[in-house]
């Protein structure tokens, strides 16, 4: 699969075909809600999950058309929501800054994080739980994608939704990219090929 969906990941207590934990969590909307409450019966949903006390995904960086990307999900009748380690107040503030109609649940106490067991990653010698996306039918897991949200690797998310709808995964190439993507790609290219390399070298297999 080109969109990097995982059936199961080390440490995760859930897998494709199982269900998200049906814990009731505080919601920005007011009542305590479980993941099963967030998506209509038999409908598809996307849960962006970040157990750490940081924003579920970055504010739209320059170059990214977040409303346009969310509209692509709405056209498919896909519900997007986030589960975050942020408190309700911080989640509400983040939503005000994002200015997008996204449902949000708070896992400030870490109950959901412990129940799911999201993998640990190392960044500069420090351990962090990684964020991920779940493609769902109600709360049944159809795909698990790491480091995926409406800003990062959104193309993979669209391809996973294709599969969830019984179609071949499309090859998506979105025109709106974060401003820093080209810089990251250039740095990776120079690291792999040396400071004297050019784009033509890359096209010719480094020759």
C-alpha cells in the first residue's frame, strides 16, 4: 500500500478491525462523549489523535489551504475530529485559532492514551508519544497512519479513505504545500548526494 497504513504497530492495543476504546471524554461541545458518538451510524470518520499536551496539528502554515482540505473530507461525508492531551480550555483556544469546524475531545488525564498505547518515538534523545490518524467506520478502525493529519501527509489520508470506500487508493499530489516542505526536501537531497549535487544528478540516479 503506498499510503503507509499499518495493520498493527508495536505497543498499540488496537489494530485494523478492532474498535477505539469506548471511553467517555470531556468534549468542547459540552457533554462527555465517546469516539462512537462522534460519527453517524455506518458513516466514515477520521480521528486525529495526539496524546501529548500540544496542539493536535499545527495552525495552517503558509501555503496550506486548510479549509479546502477540510472541504475535501466534507465532500466525502467524512467526519473529522481530534482527541488531544490538551485541557478543554486549551483545546477551545486552539480551535479558535484554527478557525475550522472540528469536533474535539480532551484526554487530559491520559486515559485514552493508556488504553490505546500509542508508540514512543525518540527526538534528539527524548521520548515522545507519536501522533497518528485513524480512519474509522463509526469507531471501528479501518486504517492506522502515523504522523498524519490535515497538514502532514494528507494525501495518505485521502488514499486510505479511498480504500475504506472500497476503491483503489488514488495517487494524490496536492498543490498546496507547507512553505517548509521544499526546504526539507532540499536538505534531505543535499545530505544524500553531497553539497555539489544538483536536481539533474538526482533525476539521473546520482550520475
